[in-house]
């Protein structure tokens, strides 16, 4: 009986401690997508990015159409061409395909023109929004602010809640 009483008492103390810890933390949620979409500067930047991306897509599509017509012409006249002429035409088509792939990579690749333009236009706006969230959290005493949409995760975390150093010290 004494062991059961100790177990129940420990469970109650643990539950009380966890409840107090959770209650002491102030948490809020923000829909970062809605906030960004409410800003005229952000929607203008997105429209600019979309227009630029569409222009580049059309540029690439035009080049792909050229390749398709060259390939069609090659297929039509290939029976009349000598082996050297066939190889020359095939190499010409292959080279144009490489150039189009390179153009796609240059425009839309991970470090491409669109990515850099997005960083130039959108990143300052996002930094401004995150700064406003940090200021709001500090003024209102929030420990954590999460993105309601879930795409960004934690938008703000009070530095005093970061226990990384404690864990590192335990491991030493």
C-alpha cells in the first residue's frame, strides 16, 4: 500500500509540475501567408516575380519549339542526307538542347536568376514581418509564436526558453 501511495504522489507532483510549466509559457499563432498577402509590397513583388517567370518560360518554350521544328525537318530530310550531314544536324540539335537546359538551369535552378530576384524582392519584406513578430512577442510577453499554416514552423522563440547550452553542459 505504501508503494502505491508513493507512486500516486509522484504522478500528481509530476502532473502539477508539467501543468505549471505549460501554463507559464505564453504561446500564439500567426498565419504568415495571410500576413504577407495583406502587404501591398509583397503582392507587388510576387506579381513582378510571376511576370518575370512567365516571360522566361515563354523564352524557353520558344527555344524548345525551334528545336522541335529542327528535329522535324531533320527527320523529313534524313534519308537524303549523307552520314556526315546527319551527324552534323544531330550534333546541332543536341547542342541546342544543351543550351536550353542550361538556360532553364540559369533561370529556374536553385541558385538561378528567379531565386536571386526573389531574394532581392521578397526577403526584405519577410525580414520586416519577422521583425514585427519579434517586437510583438517582446511587447506582449510571448515565449513562442508558431506559423498557423505550418510552413515556417516557429516564428519566434524567447531566447530564455532555449536550453541548448544546458544540454551541451550535461553531455560534457
